[in-house]
């Protein structure tokens, strides 16, 4: 019987003696400017208000735990219909630039975003994209795989006169993109299965619907696939050089990451309750 133990013992000795720590040198990449300028106009609010924050960060190496903020940039918008300038500032020095005066983007006007950082100028344009309000959001009884998911039954009326693309943001950073190719002009409803292991009932969450362009729809789908959900927002970490609509007009080879977009947005708040067994 003792012979049966010889081979395992020899294998353990062999592998333990061959164990070696290998240091892998990860190449350092020149930081790139990350621009998150996703404006939201809450058109169903009374009065109408808007989220018009420009968030500036720098890309970091793969194993870095923190993302550097950019606090020394010059940021402004130009209303190209009359060349009016809207200046932004980072009052809290956190990389989030807000307009000095209240500003709500209006219909059919193209805005040019200009960012000057490290002696280079970045520019991009956007026009507000129309949306539709959410008709209803209610909690359903169905689940998926784990049995712990919460069904959200979401309904809205699509505009038949336009080719529409929508971005949903469910309870902050759970993103979903939808196009109306198969339900144009209808009262559309679908189920989204929400899961949060730390949820405490009852709990209120917000569901947002935003109108987006076809280009932003395509860009965002790739971006979320790369960065994943629940990561602090899709622009917090950009794992590859996914080009947006901002251009470095000073040095095109030093292109930025991120996007400038203006959406009409509607928000619905729902109180979730624990399912009965």
C-alpha cells in the first residue's frame, strides 16, 4: 500500500521546488483626457431643469485603483445660433464643471463644447434629442435565474414620426439601450429584472428614459459592454480607446475619450416592496 503514495509525494515535491514568482511589467500608457458631458434636460419637471455637468478625468494604468480628476481646465459652451458663450467652472475642485449661471439647452440649437487642457483644445457639438415620458413603472412578480430578481414593468409611448433611440438608467448605472425598430409608434412595455444584494425594503429607486442619437446608441452599447454595469458610471473606467465625438483640434493624435450629448430625460420613482413567498 505504501507504493501508492510515492507518485503523489514526488509530484508535490516537484511542483513546490519549481514554484517561482514572476514579475510582469505592465507598460505605462500616456494618460488621455476622459470627457463625460452627458447633459439631461428634465422636460416633464415643473419648472423644467437640467443636469449640465461636464466631468473631466484622466485615464489610468490597468492596476491603478484611483482615477485622476482634472481640475485645471477651461470649459465653455457656445450657442452656435448666436455665438453666446456659457462658461463653466469647477468650484469644488473635483473635476466636475458646472455652468456659472443656470442653463437649459433649448430645441433645435447646436451647442459646441470647448475644453482647453494642458495647452490643447478639445471640441465637440451636440443638439438636444427629444424623448418621451414614461407612462408607467410597476413591480411585477416574475424572476429570472436566482429567484431574487425584482421585475420592473416599464411602459412608454413611442413617437411614430421619428426613428427613436433610448437610454434607460435604472437606479444609477444599470444601463439599457433600446431602439424602436420593431415597435415604432406603439405603446411599448417590457420587463427589466433588477437585483441588489444590499437592498432593504421598502426602497425607492429612480428609472430614467433619455432620447439619444443613433451614434450615441451605438457608442454606448460598446462602452457598457467593455466597462460593465455598476462600475460607477460607464465613463469612470474606459478599458480601450473607444472614440467619441470630441476632437483634439490641437493635436489629433492625442485624442480624448468620452462623449458630448444632450438628451431630454424623464424620471419615474418607484417604491420596491419585498415579494411574498
